[in-house]
């Protein structure tokens, strides 16, 4: 099968920016299917807190990797990348276009670039590196990596924050240089990849996040989290939207404070997502309502 003319349209961006609706419209336009790249929507038990597409949305277009695993199953980026790529090749026998949609940067990177044998970095370490970079800038990254991984520091592009952050989070998580894990080159895919990043004015995005959180709470987010409390140490639940409620259930603060933290931490998470994706120069950044431009980019 000649894949040169096939196109994988990757729709990414921060939480609450509108990825789901755009992805569905794109899939409907090209009469194709959607492959989810959201690391929590895999799990059947997590619905409200993961902002899964609703039943009507799932019926509009076939979706994959949503409700595909039980919360008791450990599932990581390397497994996802292998399974999703197999599925892409299979679906390209039927379609010229496919859509990938999600906000999990590591999973998208693994799918598109391949996966070295690097242990998965815990979210708290990745979040710390991103937060320190946003607070202290490139100089902090440079000094920290030179301190912790001097050998890799000598050969890395010292002006590239993406490379610095990745190397730093690996050495902080494993105590070993990223060089000791890197065995493969970036994989070359035989089809075309079009990356479309959705963005909004930050104030507007934060208002959408707060409104979505209120809607989630109304729909039963606290009750969903309570049902998941026995599994609270699972990786998928050590994330924004559940951790805050687990702490509330443990009596660390009251419900009002939990709601405040849910909104604040989700806004911070969106900022970290944006920081991650902005490192990729191949992403075409547009607003969700620029429909004609989205279609033009997909066909470019």
C-alpha cells in the first residue's frame, strides 16, 4: 500500500480549548475516524473528570482508544504508540485521512516520533521542570542540566528548551543521563502528518476552564472521584481533577477549597500543556473557529 498521499491530521492543544468538537468536524468533513490521544480517556471508569466525548459525539464519528481499558490495567505511552500506529496502518487501507485528537503531549510524541527505552517520567517531576522553566527561564534549565547531566549538556543544543527539559526530567526521575537510554533515531513515517494546534486568548480559555469545571461538578465529578478512591494511587488518577477531591475526601480541606483548587490547578495544567506543545515548531497554531483554515492546513 502506497501511503505517500495519506494524511494524519493531529489536533492538539490545552484542555477546554475545543479539540473534541473540531476533531469531530474534521473527521466528518473527510469522512473518516478519530484516534484519541488522551491518556485518561482510555479508562472506562473515568468519564466526567476526563471530559470524554458524550454519547451523541461518539455516535457522530467512530472513535478509538476511548473506554478501551479498565482502570486496573497499567497502560503507558509506549504501549499506546505501538497499538495506535498499528491501527493507523490498518485504517489507512480504508481512508486517505485520519484524525488524532488529544492533549497528552508524551503520548502524541511517542506515536509520531517513536519511543526510546526511556522510563516514563512521573507527572510531578515533569510538572516541576515546566513550572521552574516558566518561572526562571532558559538560564535555569541550562544551569540545572549542566549540574545534573554534564556529559549530555556538552552535546545538547543548549538554546533548545525542549531538549533541555526532556533531558532534565529524565535525569531527575532516573538518576541517569538521557544518553544512556537513547538508542533509536526519530522514526520516519511513510505518510504525511499535519499538526494543528488550537489556542485561545488566555483569559477566555481560563473562563472556559472554570465553566467546564462547574459543569463537571454538577454532573457528578465528586461522586465519580469517590467511586475511584480505592484506586487513587493509579497513575491515571494522580492527575488534576481527581487528586484535589481525594485530598478533600481525606479531610485535608473542605469542599469549597477543593473546588477552588480544581479550577486553579486545571488552569495551571492548561498552561503546562501549552508550554509543552509550543516547543514543537511543526504545529500550526490557530483558533478553534477558523474552520476554513483548518481544512486548508489539512490539505496543504
